[in-house]
C-alpha cells in the first residue's frame, strides 16, 4: 500500500512538472514573438530595406519615438542603392521621418544624425543658395547629435564628410558665399580627419568611416595615408548594401 501511494505521488509530481514545463514554453513563445520594430531591425541587419520599411510602418501607432529614426535610416540606406529618380523620393521620406522623430523627442540624438544624413543627400538637388543654407543646418544638426550622444559614430562620420567637402572650397568661394549667400561654416580637411578618426574609434569595423577618411586624405594630397585607409576598408565586412560599392572603389585604389 505504501509503495502504491508513493508511485501515485511520483506520477502526480511528474505530471505537474510536465504541465509546468509546457506553461513555461508557452510563455516563452508568447514573449518571444518579435514586435514590428524588432522585425524591421532584423530585416535591416539582413540589408533587406524595403521589408524593414514595411515592418516599421506597421508599428507607426506605437509609442516608440525611436521608430522614426529607424525608418529614416532605412530610407537613406535604400536611397544609396536606388536610381536617381527613386533616390530623391526616398530622401524626402527620410527627412520627414527624422523631423518627426525630433518633434516627438528633441533629445533623441539619432533623430538629428539621420536628419543631417537626409539633408546631405537633399543638397545634391539644390542650387547654390539652397546648398549653403543646408550646410549650416547640417552642421547644426550634427553638433546637436554629438552633444546628445558623444559616442554617435554616424554623426562623426557625416561630420567628417562634411568637413572634407568644405576643404575643397577656396577662399574666394567662401568670400562669395559669405557676401551673397550668408556664409559657410568654418572647417576643412584637418577637422574632417579628426571627426572621421573619432568615428573610427567608436566603430572601427564600419567601412564608410575608413572609406571617407581615405577620400579625405586623397583629396588633401596625402596618398600614403589614403592607401592605408583604403587597405583597412577592404578588410572589413559590409554592414549596409552601399558598402559593396565602397569596397569596389577601395579595391581599385589599392590594386
């Protein structure tokens, strides 16, 4: 009788343990279901930008303000590998998403970073006056992004590219811009080098940082430093689709 009761108790405990395990598994499955934001991020990492955008847009009614800069980032990365006609529309959407992010939470640095990225792309479609105006706005947004997040490698990388472009502007062109268009921000190659090196210190495996540093050195008349930066870039793995084009350029430069 004692043996029979013990066996019943053992079987009951085993059954209860099985039920408990099933309940835990059900809980894990229910909590493991990815949110639209997480789904979008997963697609973004796989460089499937259209699917990422679709997922982010499904989450538009959520309270996550960070969604907007994720959306802006996806639009920018898609625009980088799209046709000229498609690029302009995607850049406009990126700018709108970034501005929405800032309007919801001005202290979210990534919103400022990706607004600067969108404005930099938009500048390609503007005339001289529009370019000068955007230059000053881009600088303001990058300064704010870095103020809010000193470890924002995206902001430093864009800032480096920004200064690299300014380095090509002659004294005469600056004087004319100041006289007729309101002036350009100060800075040039040295400031660009400093910003890009900061970006690299934060995110050393990002191809864009090394590629932009190499271009800066090449334009600045420093071929050895440019070669070293191009060489470093080709050792890295693409993180966004546009990295493939950057890698092609780098390989040609060191071949």
